[in-house]
C-alpha cells in the first residue's frame, strides 16, 4: 500500500486528502481528472 511504502521513509507519517487523478484499463477505460 501507499502507507507501507511511505512509512519506510518516515515512521510517523500521516496521509490525507487522497484522490484518483488518472486510471487506465478496467471496465470504463481511461479516466483523467483535473
């Protein structure tokens, strides 16, 4: 997960306000948000 990758750099990390900005493949094809 994103958390597991980041905690290797800093143990007391907090993550907030995550959103999808680009997706390819899957049922609905390609999606890109601004």
